[in-house]
C-alpha cells in the first residue's frame, strides 16, 4: 500500500483496553508475580524474605527451571500479559537468564525486581538485546554507612551503584526505590535527588511487614511513625498534587461506600502470586490459602480455589466495609491477614496513617477525624495533643529523624502498586 494510503492504527490506554476487554469481569489473570527464590546475597535487617543465598535445603524446595517454564506456558494459556520476576534476590538463581528469555519468548512483558548488586555487564547486555518492560532496584541508603548498616554485607553499596551504572549506561528502563526506615529516613531526599540526576523515576514505601519465610517479626525500631511517613510522602509538590487528585476522585464522603465482599482488589481476579515452593496465592500478602503447583496446574487454582476465596463476605467489620477512605487506605484484606491472621481486622497503624493523609489534603471535608478515632474509637494519635501532632508533621523532632526512638512494634504491609497505576 502506498504511504499516502496507509491507515493509522488508533492507540488506547491500557486502562481503556482493560475495560473494553472486560479483563476483571472475565477473570483473566492479566498480571502475576513469580517469586523464584527467597534466597538473597544480602541480609537486610527489614526484609520480609531473607534466606541465605547458599542455603542448599531451601534451594532444593524451590520450583525447578523446568516447572517454571511449564508455569509460564500455563499462565500464557490463561491470558497473562505481565509477569514480575522477583525474590529474594532473583539473580541469585543462575538459571534466571534462561527463565527470563523463555518468558519473553512466550510474549510476556517482564518486569524484574533486584537489589542490583549482581547486575553484571553480561546480564546488562542481555537486557539490551531482550529489553524488559521495567527493572526496579532498591536502594537502602545514599551513604555507604547507612546502606550497609541495612544490608549487613560489606561492599554491597558499591556493587549496587555499579549495577545501576551498568543499566543507566545502556539506557534501560530502570526505576529506583527504597524502603523508608528509621535508619535511612534522613537520606530519602538524597536518594530521590540521585535518581532524578540519573533521569530515573524514584519512589519509596514506609510500611514494613512481618516475615513470610520463617515467621519472625520485624524490629519495631525500624518502622517510622505515621506522622513522619506522611511528612516524607508529602515532601514534594508533585506527590501532594497526586494525593489531592486521588482523594478528590475516590474518597469523597458523598460517594456511597458499602462493599459486600472482603476482597475488592484484583487479587485472585486479575492478578496472582507464585512463591518459590510452588504455592499459588492470590497476592504477595494473602498467603494462608494456596494451591500447590507441584501437585496441580495453574488453571485448577485460578478457576477453583480463587473464586471461593473471593466469595468471602464481611462478617465482623462494618467499619472498613463502609469507609470512604478505603481506596486510600494502606491496608487491605491481605495485609490484615498477614498481620493478624484475619483478613477483616483493622490495623491501627494503617488506619492512623490513612487518616493523616486524608486530613492533609481534605481537612474536615474528608468526613473523618485526623486522629482516626472516628474509625478506631481510640488510638495512639488521639492521646497526643493536636499541637504535638502538628509539630511532627511540620518539623520539630520528626524532621530530624529522631521521632519515636522506641516506637511500638507495628508491622505493616508489603510495597504495593498504587491503585491508580494503570
């Protein structure tokens, strides 16, 4: 066809495609996470999974490369489009390149999460030839002292920066991120400046979670207080504008909020997680119920187990099911289950942070109290004078990194994608 007769193909956003294809209504597992290992070459103090890299017994229980390839075939057959390969440290497995290339060969858009310390020139060149949808590297500090205090591995700071340089130099789709801890909170701004200087996006999460690999709880010393988390979250005009727009769209008290079912997210509806040992779960948080892929197929778990789990209706918690802040809340049924064993439970730390965020951009028009007593009935914030809370939000001790030197242990969530990411 002559150039003058060529017809342009119209483009639509993925959100529009998702709606027009009825992805959620048809229960298509459009995106998933495969945790290939819980082993890691670092020993991060806050990590939710952190088995030693050379733990042979742990390695022997992981899904084999052959089963992982079959799994890729199974999820593609069910309509999967995006897959996240993560760990532990995903690059600990020497068969990562083969699995990655196989997933790409089946048409999957692959995202890779890594700590960056094992990114070699050879691997970076592989990514150039077969470019992933995205690569994300977690920084743990912007100084060697802070970074290696968190990772507890000498030399890891320089190896991480070297890995970043290799990917940036090849112009690969890289994002940097961090977990904001009491140990590194004063370096979050420097980490963001470093990322922006490289032309990269940056984000952070301030909520920790319990371990899932051995059941040990995290040290409460690491969890920053809700006031400090909000202060970091609103540290730029862009993030404040994003939060305001989100609240105006999804948390207005004039909207009707009353959900019958506990699970209203995409977990088990359009997304899934597979852990290193073959347990197919609805998400990275909800791990108590699973389908064993060593004994069965992906389709069996997706079509038989997950619909039953998602049929659960609210039994005990009328507060959350009717809350206008649900879309903003940093909690969810999976987080509540991980934290308490009950997907309907309220986590006070989550609730307080959510109310602080809503109040910061909506004030009284949010229909809620800043101290969260409207939902909790009581709470840690309610015991503090308003001027003390305000000081922690606007400066004072909170801004210098010494807020709550001995905070109560409050173990919260895994990093999650924002609800409006699509």
